[in-house]
C-alpha cells in the first residue's frame, strides 16, 4: 500500500538539462546550490544518476560532508569501488562487454582515452591516484565518468582543501574528454569562496546554479494521499504552498508535517506547524544544535532570528547582556563566521545574515535569552 513515505517527485527533465549543460562545457563542472534538506542528494541519486546512465555515462557519487577528514581519499575510494564494480560485475553474465573501447560517443562528446598506465599499481599520492583512477575507470567502463561530489563546500573546512580543489580542477581539465562533474553545496558563500581559491574566479571554474525547490506536484501528491486516507477531509493547496515556503521548501519536513496532520485527522496546516514547533522531538533537535554553542553565540542567533542587523547598535547592546559588556564588532564577526561554518547561519535573500533553517528561526523567535542559557 502506498504511504506518505512513498510519495516522490521525479525530475527527469531537470536532470536532462543539467547533463546537457555539463556536456556543453567540457572540463567545467556544474555546481548546484540549495540549502540543506531541499533535495539535492535525492536528486543526484534518483534523477541525475539514472539520466546519466541512460546517456551512457558512468555516475560515481561521493559525499564529502560525511568524509570530511579525508575528502580526496573519499573521492578515490568511490572511484575504486566503481572500478571494482565494472571489472567484477555483480551479475552472473556481467553487465558490460569486456572488449576494450577506444573511442565512444556520448551526447556528442567523444571518448578519447588518456595515457595513464593501466596495469601498474595505482599511485599512492592521492592526486595522481585520482587522475589514474579516472582514466582506468573510463577505459574499463567504456564510457565517460560523471563524478558527483555532494556537499563540496566541506572542502573549505579541511586544511589541504585548497590543494584538493586545485588537483580536482587540474584533473577535470586534463581529462575533460572522459570526466564530467557535478558539485552540490548547501552554503552558497562557502562554495563560492572555495571554488574561487583555485587561482581564478569561481565562475571560470564551475557554473553555479540555484537548484530549484520542489513545486506544487509534490504538495498535490501529499494532498491527494491525504484525501485517500480521510474520506471527507482535504488539505488545501494554497495552505500547503504557504507552509512549504515557511519551512524552507524542505520536502522531508513537509511530509512529516502532513503525516502528523493525517495522524490527528486535522486539516489546518498552519496550526500543524505550530504544534510541530512545540513537539518534543523537534525541540530536542534544536536544543542539540544550541548545546555546543556558548552563550554569546546563542544570543547572537537569537538577535539574528529576531531580524536585527548583527552589527547594529541595538544588537551590540543586547549582546552586552549575554556577556556583561559590549562586544567588539570583531568578536561578533568571528562568531558569525563560526556559526556559518556550523551551517546554522546563511546569507538571506538580500545578502543579509539569516538563520539557515526557517523553522529553527521560528523556534528561536519564541525564546528569550534566559531560556537559551539552558536550552
Ligand atoms: N523529489 C523528491 N520527492 C520526494 N521527497 C524528496 C524529494 N527530494 C527530497 N525529498 C525528501 O527530502 C529529504 C531531504 O532530501 P535530501 O536530498 O537529503 O536533501 P539535501 O541533500 O538537499 O540536504 C529526503 O530524505 C527525502 O525524504
Ligand atoms: Mg544532501
């Protein structure tokens, strides 16, 4: 039986257009940006990778956020796994013919194999290993590789991140006939900063795109399923649209909300959000976000959630309450930077600093500094 969890929106047309963009710019990755939990990873997995396979590319996925301590090793590991998979196919008959391919066309691009040695052991130096792996994988698979690097801005947090970006860039350029790439990032700023560190402006390196949020089809599917569960009740699309925007277009969160409404047999979506904000599990999650922060950082989050400009006179006065004395602007700046890196702050629409998660912002708005002392 279908449940709310089974509802999924596929975006084959978007995937196809991304592949066409990548294909049209050899050596230049596509960097797609959207806040957390908007559906980037889901898209890579359920839309882009299948579309790539249909176009006879070999998609390889690496999550750089999960592998923060050794991102280049994580990329190499993903390529090695893919190489094993091609060399020792899982199926009894083998999924690919073993005849070596010299030249292959895919979406108009021709595959011209590089000159890396394929019988010698892989080089130990991770940069060279990356290059060799790409060549061997494309050769073994007989198709170009689509390297999907999820949460690329994580490279900005590692000591050798700049060097890794530079090697990636070099390999992407050198192997542009057989290597295509797509990056995702949850922090536009961190992503731009990081991609710009490779010696020239970011836009020369990668094409930055805003990843579109899910549209009404997802909300309608939720409403339709709600209607099948509750014969005489329905959720109104405009309500769902308003709330979807309010929670930052996060489909997983929206689904949880509608599930909660369904369990209670309620149809007032806004009231549902309100209950959600008071839900013990949600509150526990936000408390956990606040836990590692000092009181000054918590107070800063609070004033930003309240919409005050972080460097404004009022803000500094309020922050003075948290630490007994007016903070310097430098101290505020440093705290903002830390909170950004922790993913709690992001750039708002007009370039101002804002809480990344709008629902977390609402939660903060309902608190006082006193309450934040012991979240
Ligand atoms: N196209 C989609 N259809 C249905 N649910 C989706 C879709 N995309 C994302 N989701 C839901 O949203 C959640 C968060 O998506 P995810 O891809 O992990 O976000 P991100 O990678 O941007 O942080 C997923 O677990 C999934 O439940
Ligand atoms: Mg993700």
